[in-house]
């Protein structure tokens, strides 16, 4: 995929968007955890965006760990 990640927060809806690709109509949606929606490429199945609902509520207690059922591989891109 090679895209940079964008983090966008909707304060009114309390949703954090983690986007590798801007949303588009053909993306498939699947709730992969309670209140976590993955938007996926319809051809490859790659996760292109995560929507984390009730974001502030999830992180009220900083001792809690929030895990997603995803594998991640990150690398630095040239600036």
C-alpha cells in the first residue's frame, strides 16, 4: 500500500479516523471489533481506513490497552 497514514478526529461524533486512503464509495465496511469499522479495498481486501467510534471513552483510563485484530507493518517514508 505504501501510503502515509492520516489521523483525523471528529470531535462532535467522537470518532477517530486512521486513513491510508481517502474514503470512496466502493470501499467495503466491516465491524472488526466493538465500535471499530474497517474500510477495505473491494479488490484486494486491504484495510484502507479504520473508524474508531467513541474514541474519548475508550481512552479515559490510560492504564487500559486497546487492541485491534490487525497485523501492522510500519516503515518510515522519506520526508
